[in-house]
């Protein structure tokens, strides 16, 4: 198939050239019939040559592939796809983080934040399965803080060179981080706050998705999926104030499926190094189990530009929940009511200062502003909670790449509102 | 890649240990001692060279072809097969055009003369490394007379 694509332009050229020759010759000479027959014979000869050439290249390709198989970190099992490509691939990423609050050093923690094992199996040229299992905080038991989660489990079917379809549990295309959240892919020990508190990275839903990649640089992703469950809102906990959507996501764990959400993301990468994108996700969230219907909507705009050694990024995300006035009435008196809106943005600049072989040192600075309760719906005088204060965080640090799959990180974070949270962080991350 | 070509003459290039070391000293991992280089020809006149190679993207193989002029400079890079779930953007003509004109003296290095694609960092790096390797191997073969 690949060979035929390579040869196709040559074939087209030869056919076009001969036809042009044929037409011009037929008009210029007489008797035309005899000349035409000669030209057709000539064209036939050329096509035979091209066919021979194609066969020769295919044979050589097969021989070449057998002698120059590339190095791979992949773990192979029996292959049904290609003699030099494993059908089943094991991959992993993880991170160990050290957080030292500078004003409360007694709260210093070291944590195996996450360890992820992934398995991808390619059934054939068009079909594959992608799965990831994650353990957070090292130990998961009734007495320990850890969790075991299936982060992705979807089947992907390639429809053609442009379109593919996915079905199962997959990451929602939102922001810059959600789909690409390995520690080697972002700056700083911890993921940024906007893409944690506003966009609940790592955010996945069960559903169907189609993905289109176009030659003009556009990537379109859209589909239907499960959504949030507002019945889970715990007004007695502060969890909803830390991440409104993170506290009501379902993660396909006996997910309520009465309300189906729709989503879409458009990214443009038509200029090398530049990415401009937007996403939206919207759907019902009371799942037919409350007297009031409510809709959760989250959208974002994002940009990333990597000119030379620079890596610049910016993102704005905003979420809203409708009919919260009715939903909050029975919750009045509790510490955490459901916000009507929440939003945040950040701007980040990183510069690859030093590089030697695989080593690279990249300092960065990031400024973030986010508010997990930008506004509350009116509940009446004295009952409507005040909007939360907008937190502003500056993070200054560096990523040190030991190899493309291993990163050491260090940073300092200063919080303008809650300065008790100021901290120094160290991290070790890997991904392969 | 070479629309004027009438035939492709294949040569198997075998690098010896000193040539492998020479590549290594240029910061290029040869990966394989044996390479197939096709010379595009019109009649008896050589037009340039084509090398088809494969690299790992993140998890899966990327098959690509590099077309080079007789001077060893890149004329065209084509992605023949890309099957990763993310990073399809390396197939974009705008990204591949960055390689045109590169020679063995060019860095061909993401972050220097080749722009990265966000979210496809490993694919960008591995294809760039691959093109650099192909350009260097063809340059070596040209200078040694192995392609005449």
C-alpha cells in the first residue's frame, strides 16, 4: 500500500504525459490512426514498466524491513499486523512528587502520585484497543488513601486516512492537558490549577467519538458521551469548591446514563509549532433524578506556540451549571453550594536553556488565575453565598529532561489569596 | 517525489564499522548497517535518491520516505503510514516542508531548525532524527561513490 502511494505520482505523471503526447500528436499528424495505434502501444509499454517497478519496490521493501527493524521500547507478543511491528504494546507513565508547604513544613508530603500501566493491542491495520489502568497514592485499600482506576478503555477503528471512530471510555478533548497529561508533557511538578480545578483533568467519559485529521491542519473531534451527576454534589464537603466538576464526574463507574452529553473540539496546527484550539462539552446533569433539570457546560480556548527553544501556552476555560437556584434551595445552610459559574486562565512561558545529547534544562514561569465559584444564582437576600475570591498563583521552576522519557522537576508556587498554600515542589516523572 | 523518473535503481549500502563510528561522531545513530537507497533515473540520467524507512512514533511505527537531490539535499519528505491515536499532524504538508533543502550539515533537530508540534513531540523528534540519519547515510554513500 505504501509503495503504491509512492509510485502513484510517477504513474499519474507517465499517464498524463503520454496522454498529452497522444492528443498533441493526433492533431498534428496524418494519417492519425496509424500514429494513434503506435502511441497506444507505447503507453502500454510504459504501464508495464511501471508495474514491474512497483513490484520491484515492494519486494525490496519487504527485504529491507526484514534487515533494518527499528529499535523499540515496545514489548512484543504474537503479531498479526506486520512482521516487524508488535501487535500488543505495554506502556507506562508515573510520577513521584514531594510537596513542602513553606509556611507549614509539618505538612510536607512525598507521594507516588500515580502509576499508570497501559496496554494497546492492534487487532489489524484498522482496529486497535487502548487501555490504561492507574493506581494513585501507591496503596489502595479500605484503610489507605489510594485509588485504582481505569483511565482509558476504548476501541479505535480507522475509517480512512482522515477519519477514525472510537467507542468506550476515552479522554474528553478539552484544553491542552487532558488528553496529553503524562508528566513529561507538561511543566511543573503538579499539573496547572486551571486544568485541574476548572477542567477536571484527567477527565474521561464513556461514549462514541469521531476524529478527523485534515491536510489543512485542522483536527476535529466530536461525539456523544456520559456526563456529570449533580446528585453526587456534597454540600457538606469542600470538594466542590476545589473542583466543581471534579466532584461530580462519573468516570464510567456505574455511571448514570439518563442524560447524554455532546462534545466537540477543533484544533488547528497549520503553521508548524503553532496550535490554536477550542472545545465545548454540554449535557444534562441531574440524570432524571431531581425535580429540576440542570445542564453543565464547559468550554475553553487554548493556544500553544513553540518557536525555536520557546514553548508558550495560554488557556481560558469557563464552566456553568444551570438552574442552580432551585438545586441549591434544599442545601442552604451547608458550606458548599453549587456554583452557577467557574472559570480560570493561565499563561506560561518555557525556554530550553541548555541541551546536551538527551539532557535538556527548561526553566519556565506560569501565571494562573482561577475561581471555582465565580458566581452563585440568586437565592434571596442573606441566603445567596458570596462568590469565591479569585486565586492567583505564580509558579517558577524548571524541568530537567534526563532522557525523552524521564524528567526531574523543581518549582516554587506562590498563592496570592491563600498564602498558607505556598510551597516548594520536587518531582520525578517517566513516560514510555 | 520524482515525477520525471522512469526507473528506480536500488542499491544496498552496507556501512562498515568505521563508517558507523563516523556517523556516531556526527551525533547520528546509524541504527542499521544495511540501507536500501533507490536512485531515480530518467534514461541513464540520475535524478536523485529515495530512501524508505520506519521509526517508532510514540508506540507505533511511522513509515516515511525521504527524497534527496543529487547534491544530497532533501527534496521531499512523505509520511506513508501513521497510525498513532494522537499526533497525526506530522502528516501535514506545512510540517514536512521544513525538511526541504536540509543537508547533512543542517541540524535537523526539533527546537532548532524543525518546529515541534504540540502533543506529537516524540513523533516529531523520531521522524526528524530519522531524516537526519537518512540524509547523513546518503551523504556518506555519495561521497564514497557507493551510489554511482
